[in-house]
């Protein structure tokens, strides 16, 4: 907006200024030369002020972004704010950031006012010098009074656009600061352009292999994963267990290439996953996580999110397999019911079943289940477990679970501890081994027995 409104003014004022310069040069080149001395001084002042205004405008844009983020965060978590009685504390936090934005805005206005005053002072000094010299020429009959007043009229007409150009400088610097932030985003290469391979992934017929895979997050000294060697056969159900921070989510996040390993490689159908087109690779992987994200759209749109163009029959079949069809029919408009931002109009179990229906409809050969039932009550978990059983049929599945009772039937259980594979095997084998899994199992079921 600043750029579009200023360009017109700059064009008009520049033409007016150049025309008036031509007039005063034609009338008296000596007086014109004296009057033009102020132009470099004015330009120097504008450049200095412009640099400060741009720095302040850039800072102001960043602070305004922080303020908007804070406000959005507060509104999204308003129930938590009320539950903990944090209204006053959050209001103060908002006020602090708001005052920071206000302070930067006031500084920007102050710098502009100083620059504008400098321009006025330079202009007044220049006009005074011209009046003195012009009066000298008139007194000594070198110039007629009429010619002098005509010159002064043209000079003031040339001075007015200079003042307007100076006033536009503030808006120009704000526009430049905003444009830099926009172009920084536009200049970023897309993830597909940066990391995508060239081989299309048609299907997965062979094993998934992790060969010496390590992962260290940026600014972290301790690796999240260290020297992981793992082979997952087609159609195998692999459960990943371990304490919080042991590397379970980090491991499964490497498969769709949300992160890149710092060492080692991952093979899929005998080729490194970096060889495959990123979009093609991810189209073969489905994810159901603890934190389900649903859009403020209809039930139908959310289920068909991963496979646009699906028929109503296909959507309903996926919902039935996810044990979601019955509760959907009880909604006011059935499959056309708007579910609100993040599915706020649904219960936790209902949101989870919609996420499972979405994954079933997409029908990927590899499925990642990341704590898909950990936040549900017993009845909801029972229904979701039935839906997950349908989802896991005839596909390679990686299951992350803290509740060990939910993964006892897995083909293989991988126990992670501080980023390494501590042990692996079936449920019975690991219990007999008496290692980390046995301890985790004993702790959980001892708690259940006590209750």
C-alpha cells in the first residue's frame, strides 16, 4: 500500500520540480545556481534519515509480527488461560509487546520529524541567501523587481515538491522494510526443489533399511539417534517403545524426510530414499499422530484431504472402517457438517477416528502411528484400536506407544534408549530377556495392579 500510494506522488512531484528548475535557470542562472546549492544538502539529510527510518521500520515489522503471534497464541489457548487464572498475566505480556511496538513507532516518527525539520531549516537558509543576493541585484539594477519576484515564485513552486518528496521518504522506507520481509520468503526454495530426488516411487515391494543412521538436531550436542541399524520387512508391524526423549518420533520422522540424518542412510526398495521424488515418497506414507489436525471444513473434506476426488461411497467406506460412520450420521448435517477450527466441535476420540478414516482412504503402503491413542479415554481407545486394526491390515506399520498393552501383538518390538536400539524381539522374548522392556512392562502393570 505504501509503495502504490507513493509512486504516483514521486512521479508528479519529480516532474514539477524539474520543470520549475528549468524555469529558474532560464530566468537567472546565477540565482538558480545559488538555489541549487541546497539540493545536495537536502539529499544528504534525506539519505541519513532514510537509513535510520528503514532500520526502525524493519524492527517495527518484526515486533508487529511478534505481537500478532502472541495475540493468536493467547486466543488459541484461551481456555487454558482461563483455567489457570492467567488473564492478567497474559494481558501484561501483550501490553509489554504492544508498548515495544509503540516505542519503535514513536522513534520512527521522531526521526522523520527531525529529518523534516532539517529540510525546513536548509530551505529557509537557502531562501534567505537568495533574497539577499536577489535584493543586491535589484538594488544595483542588474535585475528588475518583476523578474526577481517571478524567479521567487518559480523557486517556491520548485521547493514545494521537494518538501513532499521528503514527506514521502517515511512511507518509502516502510515499504522497503516490508518488501524485504516478503521477498525473503519468496526467495526461499521450496522443499521439493531443494531436497527432491528424481526417481518416482511406484510401489514398495522390498524392505525399509536403516543403515548406521544418526541424527543430531541443530544446536544440540547430544544426538537424538546414534548408529541405528534396522530392517523392516514389507507388511511387518514394528512397535517402537522407550522413555520420553529416547528417539522414537525422531526415528519415524526420518522416513518421510521431515529431517535428514546426519550420518548413515535409509534404503527403500534397495535405493536411498533421497533418490525418490519427495512428493512421490510421501504419497506412500500415512501418518496418524496424537495431535490430530483437522481443518475448519466439512467432515467429507477432512476425510478426503489426502485423496482429492474421492467418491462419497469411498469416503463412507473409509469412515466405516474407522468406526466413524455412525457418529458422523448423528451430526447435524452428517458428512457436510462443519467441524470448526482444528475439529473443535468433535470429541478427542471422534477427531482421532476422522484422522484414521483419512489415512484409510489414502491407502498408503507404509503407516506411522505416533501415540494415536494415548490421549483417549478407555471407551474411545477401544473403538480407535478397532479402527487401527483395520488400518494396519496388509501394510507396513510403525507404531509408537507408551501403553505397552497396545503393542503386545506387534511382529517385533524395538526398544530405544537414549537414541540407540537397546533390544528388539517379540513381546514374550523381551519379557524373558529381562532388559529395558521388562522393566517398563513391570512398572506399568505394577501401577495397574496397585490401582
